[in-house]
């Protein structure tokens, strides 16, 4: 055989083998993913709606989870009950055996390291488009803080020094920001240097999300492989336990398959949905007021009674809602500092706490936190003037970009719809619970209500019913503007 013929044969062979090997690859992936999905779906969680010993707050980035952490959870759990440096550290440290609260950007795969049957999970979801916008804006906002430095070298060195001081946890240590912020930072500096070299006039245009000469445009950001790795469908991957930050090596193969073959995404959403169903609580960033009220009534109430029960020095919880909590409004003023961890503190923190007081504390705390955050944001964004990320500025973003975000986040869109259904269900359960407790107060033990009290009761039920109908109708109208 001469060489040419041999080569031709070889090529033919390749051409025959190649498609079938990729088909084989797909079959292999499909099996891997299906196997993972079925083992994930079969992990039965009993009594999902009762608080277990450990509360795991699965914090999806840019869903507003910080306010729940600082203004609810930190008001309930003293630092001594928090799992070590859990909020920002990425790996669970099992040395502290009796911790009660774990709040991280870790994904669900960390459950394999936790006592699963003694762990309750809560999370908050957000409209995927807004979450992508927020991730973009936040990455640039944090990166822009470094523009006070003359050049990238000195900025990087500075942040390195800051981080090596013990105890300081910077945004740059936290997944996914530890990838997104340095990337955006590099771009901001490069663009600033280029502007200096070129000099005016600049052609910024009027779309803050597309100012090539200042920052990475949004359309570039959403199409970048890093964003695909870290942001798109992020909620689904985090709840499925398949982020690139996952805790076990096994899931990385599953992740690789899912990223390679879009059609396998449906298995991932199914797992994520089931996990949401089994959670103690699911909140929605958009429905903030309702979400917070539900959190206080479902999670807060259970944490209060659990901690009271485990604190021998403390009496049973007092659900007296008419009391004013001066002690806790004071506690609410310190937003992020730890309260120390000695037992008298633990006691003080939960003693006399009621759902009503918790809500009150929360509102004070949230408004403080928000005002601090917004000041910080404005200061930081000044450095990239004239770009400014406002509601007004978003209107300039072309429809095509929004459509693309939806396409790139199809799993999250589906999961978010499911979260709405769960939210509705939780809402109804809460109405029922409140109505029930109102009625049992009225009925009392061996207590015969007077005619007036009957009238009050009926008026109350009547009103509650109408409020319920109204809120439901309103939500139906507001629902899913995707
Ligand atoms: C960056 O800035 C620092 C501090 O002003 C300076 O010492 C250093 O030479 C600069 N580096 C470069 C590469 O310009
Ligand atoms: C996660 O994603 C980032 C950004 O794409 C990448 O730099 C990093 O290496 C990834 N980590 C793993 C464990 O794959
Ligand atoms: C509830 O609070 C009111 C006002 O502070 C008080 O008069 C009442 O005795 C309290 N009830 C209980 C059961 O603690
Ligand atoms: C615990 O905190 C209380 C109240 O702040 C304080 O009086 C007490 O000295 C502290 N105890 C220890 C051991 O730190
Ligand atoms: C907090 O608890 C740890 C161990 O649980 C202990 O080593 C430390 O001294 C405590 N700190 C305070 C202020 O009580
Ligand atoms: C809780 O209430 C009791 C009785 O009303 C009071 O003596 C105690 O000081 C209160 N504790 C706190 C921390 O407010
Ligand atoms: C950006 O917009 C916010 C809100 O409209 C405004 O308060 C802020 O001053 C603006 N920043 C700049 C640099 O114009």
C-alpha cells in the first residue's frame, strides 16, 4: 500500500470513529447525570418544615441574603452558635461540633459533610435577569474601589496586605467574587490607562452598561466563559450542588457533562426543584416584605423556641406581641459586629425575643444596612463616572441583551417559577397559622366568649380572608415579569 492510500484509509477510519465516539461520550454523560439525579432525588428528607439542630442558609450571591444574615440570623444566633467563620469561608470546618448556624455561598454539596438528617436548609431566590445585572454591577462596584490606586500593581499589593491581616475577610476571598472582581479590576485599570494614553475626546455614549472606554460592557460580560462558569444558572447549580466551587470531586464530572450538553440541564433543574421543596423556607428577593414576614414567622419563631429550650437558664418563650423590645432595638443598631460569645450573651440574645420584636429589630437593622451599602456604592461608582448603574440607566440596555440573559439562564428561569409556587404555598400556610393562633387566643381554655367577642372574631376572620384574597390577586398580577 502506498502512503497516500494508507493516509486516506486512516482518515476514513477517523471520520467513522469520531462521531460515534462523541455519541458515546454523550451517552456516557447522560448516564452519569441521570445516575446523579436519581440518587439526589431519592435522599428523603423528613419533616422538611420543622427546624432541625443545624440551620444551613444557602446564600445564592446577589439575592439580598446579607440582610437576612445580619438582621435576622445574627440577631437570633450568638457568635458562639455560628459554625466557624461560616459566612465567608468556603469549606465547612467540622471541629465545632455543636454549632447551629451555617451561612455560606457554599453549594448544596456541602450537605455531604453535614449531619443531613439534623440539618434544615433555607434559601432566597431572585429573578435571574436582575441577579445577572446585580452580579455585573457588584463586580464593577467592588473593583472600582481600587481605582484610588495609581496602578494595578499597587492596587493588588494593597489588597494583598489587607487580606493577610488576620480576621479580615474581604470580598476577594469569597466565591464567586474572588474571580469576578480581579477580572473587572484588571479591565478597569487597563481602560483607565488606555484613556490616559489616548486623551480626550472620549465617546462614552449614554448607555452605562456599554461604555467600552470605562468598563467591560454588559454584553461582553454575559458572553464571557468566566460568567458562564460562575453566574449563569448560578442558583440552580448552587442548589443542585454543582457549582465550580463544589465540595466533592465526584460532582465535577456531572458538572462537566451538564456544561457540555445543554439537554442534560433538565435533570439538574429537577433535582434543584426537589431540594427547594424540601427546604424549611424559600424566600424571594422581589417579594421582600412578605419574605421577611414569613421568615420571622416560620424560621424565626422556631429558632426562638429551639434556643430557649436548649438554654436551661431561660424560661419558655414569651410570645407576647404587644411588648416593646427596647433591648433589641438597641442590639439592632450594631449591624455587623459580633456580640462576643459568652453564655450570658447567648441568654440575653434570645431571652424575651418574640416574633414581633424580631421583625422590629429586622426593620431597623435593614434600613441601616441599606443606607450604608448605598453610600458605599455611590462613592465607588463615582470613580467610573459617567457610568452609573441606576434604574434609569437600565432602560438603555437593548432588548436583545435581556433576551440573551434569559436564554443563558433558562434553568434559573424555570427554578424561579417553581420558587413562586413554593412561596405561594408557604404564604397560605402562614395565613392559616396566624388565623389559627388568633382563634385559639379567642377560644382560650374553658373560656366562653361573650357575644361581642364573637362579633370581633367574625370581623377578624372576614378581614383576614379579604386581605388574603387581595394579596393573592396582587401577587398573581405581579407574578413573573420575565
Ligand atoms: C505603581 O504605583 C506605585 C506607587 O505610586 C509606584 O511606586 C510604581 O512604580 C508604579 N508601578 C508601575 C508599573 O507604574
Ligand atoms: C471556577 O471558575 C473560575 C472562573 O472561570 C476558574 O478560574 C476556576 O479555576 C474554576 N474553578 C474550578 C475548581 O474549576
Ligand atoms: C403582655 O404584655 C402586656 C403589656 O406589656 C402585659 O400587660 C401582659 O401581662 C403580658 N402578658 C403576658 C402573658 O405576658
Ligand atoms: C460575658 O458578658 C457579660 C455581659 O456583657 C459580662 O458581664 C461578662 O463579664 C462576660 N463574661 C466573660 C467570661 O467574658
Ligand atoms: C468563645 O468560645 C471559644 C470556644 O468556644 C473560647 O475559646 C473563647 O474564649 C470564647 N470567647 C469569649 C469572649 O467568651
Ligand atoms: C426579660 O424579661 C424579664 C421579665 O420581664 C426581665 O426581668 C429581664 O430583664 C428581661 N431580659 C432582657 C434581656 O431584657
Ligand atoms: C448615580 O446615580 C445615583 C442615583 O440616581 C446618584 O445618587 C449618584 O449621585 C449618581 N452618581 C454620579 C457620579 O452621578
